[in-house]
């Protein structure tokens, strides 16, 4: 059919068990009518019949043991042991094996239900029997309990009448006491009236005395103020006298000091004149002084030069120290940024962080370079571009360690994964570096579309990391654009033919269909960056460390030079001091006579001045004495005035004290009266409170009498106005509310006090409480329970027979299912182990269960090891690498091959994750296994194959060509292609 209007799919299945030949299934697809037609052996049929035929041939498209595409390899590794067992049973087991397994699970489930039901019924039956045995006694005790309850009812009926009578008597007593207290309150109030009047009179007298005391206090204050003023004036006069005496004393001391200095000066002049007479003639010392001066000038010049060098060295040292501090601060800042990245790694991936710490302490164990996780080694040139890198590189690879050597990686994984049980990732950098590989097109060609950089230029990284990312993520080929790129994205996709690109906030992936050559694009929004937002320029940090070392070296040289200059300067200082001392001694010898003459002349001038500065002490003493006498006259007058004021103040104090004594007497009398009044008031309050309490008690008792009467009538079923019949009365008491009532005659044989009634009630209730749980229907319930016990016994017998039957069925089905299954798993294990042994590895397959009776927990466990130094580990999506899982999966499928009962098996691109050595070994095993006699047909789909692989005559290799440059079907000529191939083959040797 024309491919544009429809298509025909034909499937021919060879079945050696069919007697009528092979099965040919045909499907015709009509595009115009949008329908499909199905045919079996050229006979029209339905899709359901086709599906039944496919199921009969054991073709299971959903079973990963038969159909395993590339994207399902991970799912195969994720299969639980239970799921793998079911897939294996369906794939290679007999048809009844999986059915037996399902029956066992169903039987086991029903067995558990029956066991639970039997257990529950048995427990319930035992409880029913025990309860019925107990109820036999209850039936006997029921009537005895009824007798006690009747007596309790009679006691409870009499108790309100007795209680009412007790409360009525209490009411009468309280009423009499209230009347007595009321009379006492009246007498106390009459006794307080005279006392209140006397207190008011004394209060008025106290106010008058306090006013007079305040007046006297004011007069005393004014007089005291005047006394204080006079005292201050007298003190000032005393101070004037003291100042005059001190001034006279000072002048006397100055005169005595002048006379002493004159005497000392005359003696010094005499000594200097004697020294001048004995002094020798001055020698000619000028040549020596000139020579020392020249030496001193030369030393000072050298010293100034040395000090200048010291200043320069110190300036250089300070400059270097500032530079070292600046460089050190920058290194600390870089370390802080690196710590931030490590903190993020520790919080998100603790195992990876622990592995980083181990690597830093054990780098000597590795022969070649090992890079820490990529997220730590990448350094963004601009933080805002971190989102592109994190969205492009998978999180598993971002936290992966990068190795240059396979041997180093195995050592690392053995220690970290096997010994320390840490879940980490590791990758190997390509042997030939891709780090500097040029992009396929220049960035200038892409700038018109808004692209400003390739991913590789957005960050710095060590060469192995950059090489790995270029090789696996093609970061040198993925451009990054702006919002302008997104606005014209359709044009960018059509014109540039880029496979991947980034705009400001989106990632675009472009694919071209191999069949229709149509361009398919998909875009995803970029996630916010989490790890690479912190920028640490490792190259700059290394440069800073080298710069710090150079600065430290220079500082050491400067400090050594500074020490030498200081020693030299110290030596010159010492020499300068010696020369100065020599010059000073020569100058002193030269100028000694002239100095003596100058000193004598100076001392004579001083002596003349001191002799001229004379003072008349007698005149000064006379003047001071006159002034002191005048002041003493004024002082005597002031003392007389002060004495008068003191007398007045004393008189006022005496009057004030007399008034205070009178006031104290009045206050004392008032306090005594108030105390007596308070005592009387307190007694009155207590009596009034007692009266109030008694009145409230009377009201409460009255109300209680009414309530008790009402309650007693209710207990005896008497109405509010109904009188008690004469035959039930023993007495007719009068009660506070004016009604007449009496307890019934039926109560006369019972106790007449509340204590006796309560004691008898308690005794009867205690006896009745011993008969708990009894009611009038106890006999009826006892009979019904006997019938229920008989019915439960029969049902339990039937359930036990059914349970024994299920257990017998389970035993039979288990024998038919488990023994063949163990043999099947043993065969799989034998072939699986042989395949792994041929690859110098080890692998096992076994039937795993924790409890033999839990048939839904049975599963197949695959354990492998790819390195001799490790132990067998269960195949999981986490412990083995992708290539190791692919190899294990492929070998398990080949182990099923010869045991298989399905017509064919399909494996799609499973060799993609394998290294070349394992891929070659696996391919050879597939060829040897698939090309044996009486085995299933094997479809192996792959986009690439290694060179020089072995091929068998029983293999068919199909190449699928598709693309825009393919020939049209009507121009296809296979014979012409073969002739052209033969011509090329014949001409090659001559070339």
C-alpha cells in the first residue's frame, strides 16, 4: 500500500508445537478511514482473537524479561525480588507455574482468614461458656438481691421524714438564738453614743493646739534665722583677723629669707674669687676642638644616612605588612565563600561531603589527579548565570568526583562505597582532553540571534572537569541567549539547527525525526540555582597564596636589613656620644675663667638688688595691730546682739514645748476613747455578723424544711394538699410553714434516727452490691446463651474441616510449584554464574524468602560483583553503575535464553552504558547463546556497534537507513548496489 494512505504490518511466528504450520498475523491500516483490519493466516478476525493467539505463544510485551528497551533498563534494576520472580515465571516457566503461584497466594490468604475466624470463634465460645457458668450462680442470687432492694426502698422512703424532723428542731434552736443576738446588738448601739460626742469635742481642742504650735514654730524659725546671720558676720570678722595675722607672718618670713640669701650670695662671691685666683692660664686647645668637630660632623652624616635608610626600611615593612593583611583578608574571604559551598553540599548530600573530607586527608593514595565534586570545583564568572549550568548538568554529576585514572576510581569506590557505605558518584575524564575543543560554529555567527556566550565560557573549572563536561554535556556547543533570543525562537530553531540552547529563563531542546525529517522542539522553564551562586575564583586564590609567600619572603629580607641598620645606627650613636663628651670637656677647659668672671659679676648684681629691697617690720606690725583692735570692737557688739536673739529663741522653745505637752495629753485621751470606741464597734460588728449569719441560717433551714417536706411527700406519693391517712400517722407535729404531716405507720418498725437508718442502708446496699450485674431477664439470657453455645460449636467444627482441606490443597500445590521453581532458579543461577565467570566477575541468582509460608514474599535475588576486592552485592539502582546494571541485566536475560518458551526476545540499546570491553564480551555471549539450536529468536537493536565483532551465519543484520537524502522506493535497485560494491572491492587491491 501507499505509505501515505495506509500500511500493512505482517508478523510470521514459527511454533514447533503447532501441527497446522506457522502463524501469520496481518494488520492493514487505512489512514483515510482511520481503522485497522486484522487477519490470521489470511482469514479476517478481531483484535481480541489476535491478542489471545499472542498470549498463547507466551509473547508478553510488558514483561521486561522478554521486551527490554533502553529506557526500561533502570526499571529492570528497580524490580523488586517479588516482581522479578513473577516476570521470570511468566517468561520461561511452564504455563501452570505462575498459576500455581497465584493459587498458593490465594490459598494462603484464605487459610489466614480461616485461622483468624477459627481463633476468634474459639475464643468467643470459651467466653460464652465461662459467662454461662457464672450466670448459674447469678440466677440463684437474683432473688436474694431483690429482698435487699425492697428493704433499701423502705429505708429510703423513711429517711426524708426523719431528716425533716431533725432540720425542723435545728430551725427552732437557730430562731431563738437569733432573737437573743438581736437584743444584744440594740444595747451595744445605745452604749456608743456618749463616747462619739466626747471624741468630737477632743478633736476640736486638738486642732486649736496644733494651730498655736505652728505659730510658735514660725517665730522660732525667724529668730533662728537672725541668730544665724549674726553668727555668719562674727565668723567673717574672725577670718579678717586671721588674714591680717597671716599677711604679717608672710612679710616676716620674706625678710628673714632675704637676709639669708644675701649671706649666701656673699659667701658664693668669695668662693668664686678664690677659684679665679687659683685658675691656671688657658691652653691652646682649638686644633683639638676642630679635629673632634670634623669627626663629629662625619659621624652625624653617616648617622643621618643610616637613619634615613631605617625610615625607608620601616616604611617598606609597613607597606608590605599592609599588603600581606590585604592579601590575607582576600584569602579568608575566598575561604568563607568556599565554606558556604561546602555547607550547602553537607546539608543536601551528607555522604558526598564526608567523602570530600576523606579525599582531602588521603590524596597520597592516588596516582593521578582526583577532583572534588563538580559543584565545588566549578567557579561561575557571574552568579546570575549559575542557573544555566545547574539546569544543564544533572544533580548526580554535579556531586560526582572526577578521576583521570580507572584504577584510582576503583580504589576510591572500594573505600567509600564498600567500606564506609556512603552513596557517592564518580566519573572518569576522557583520556584526551576536550577542555579546549573549539565549537562547531563561531559565537559571532550566533550573536545576531541574541546569543552572548557558550556554556563553557560562563565558568572556570579544572581541566579534567571541563574535559568531562565538554565530552558528555557538550557545553562548548550549547549557546546562551537573552530575552531577545526567546522572542525570535522559531527563527533561531529553523536557521541555526542547534540541538540545545538557552534563553533568559528557558531551555530549548531540538530534535529532528529520522523518518519525517520534522523538527520537534521542547522547552522547559529554568529552575532557580541552588549550589553555584557562590563564586570562588580558585585561580585567583592560588595567585593570592603565591603573592602572600612572596610578601613574606620580602618581609623577612626587610626585617634582616632593618636589624643590621639598627645595629649600625647604635654603633654610630655610641661614637657620636664619645666625641661630644670629648668636645664638651675641651670647651669647658677653654671657657672656665671667663665663666668664673661672668658668675662673679652676676652674683654682685644680685647682691645689690637684694640689699636695696628692704622692709620695715615694726611699722607693719603696728598697722596690723590697729586693724585687729577695730575688728574686735565690732565683733563684741555683734556678740551682744546674738545673745539677745538666743534668749528670745529659748523663750519661744519653752512655750512651744508647753503647747506640745498639752496637745499630747489631748491626743492620748482621744486615742484612749477611740480605742474604747473601736473595741465596742468591733464587738458590735461581730454581734451584727453573728445576727446576720443566724438569720441566714434560719432562712436556709426554713427553706430546707419546706424542701424536705416536699421530698417526703413525693417519696410517699402524697400530693401537696393531700393529708396523711389516720392509720399511717403516729404523731402530728407542727412545722414552720403551718402544714401538718407525719411519717407513715409502715415506718414504725424501722430505726428512728438518721445514723441508724444510714448504717442500715449502707449495710443493705453493700449486701445488694455483691449481686451486681443481675436483672429480671437473667434467666432468659441464660437460656438463650445455651442455645448460642450449641450453634457456635457446630459452626467451629465446620470451619476446622474447611481449614484442614485448605491446608491439604496448599501442601499439594506447593509441591507442584516450589520444586520445579527451585530447579528452574538453579538452572538460571548455573548459567548466570558461568557467564559472569567468563568475564572474570562473579554473580549469583537464588530464590529468596523470609518465611516459607508467605508465598507472596517469595522473590528472585540477583547478586553480583565486578571487582575481586569487593563482596557480592544485590543488584540495585543505587549500588552499581549504569554500565554494570546493563551487563547484569543482559547476562540474566541470556541465562533465561535456553530455558525460554517465548518465540522471541527484544533488547533495545542496552549496550549504550557499557565500556568497550564489557560490550564486546556481552555481544559474543549474545551471539553464542542466540545462535544455538531450538532457542528463541533474538532481536538486538542498537544505534552503534564496536569494530571487529564476531558474527554467525545464523544471524541477520538489518541496517535501517532514513533521512532527507534517501532514494525513493521506486528507485531502489538492490542488484545495482551489489554490482557497484563488487566493482569497488575489485579495484581496492590495485590502489
